[in-house]
């Protein structure tokens, strides 16, 4: 992965976290993530990536706080 690719990935992940913390729907967050990754994610892998991302949104990023906080130290 080149530096530019890593920066694109990091920006996409930042956007995903911001979307997950907002009231935007899962469809919008998934579409934004896929758009931000662009060529980093080959077309044939997009359906599987979308499935994984929907699970990640539900089970980690948008999970109830007590479950979500197990994954995030929040500066502890």
C-alpha cells in the first residue's frame, strides 16, 4: 500500500466513524465508505465488503454503549 493509498484509507475510515456517530442511515455510511475506498477495494470484493461493513456498523460502531466501549479505550 502506498502512502497515498493509506491516506485515502484513513480518510475513509474517519468518514465512516463520523457517519456511524451521526443519524445517517447504514446505507449512507456503507455507500460513503465504498466511495471513499474507490480503487482500493476491487469491484469483485465490494459485495462481501458491504456485508462485513453492515455487520461492523451493527455490532461495533452502533452497538449499545456498554458493548461498543469494550472496543474503545476512550483515553483510559
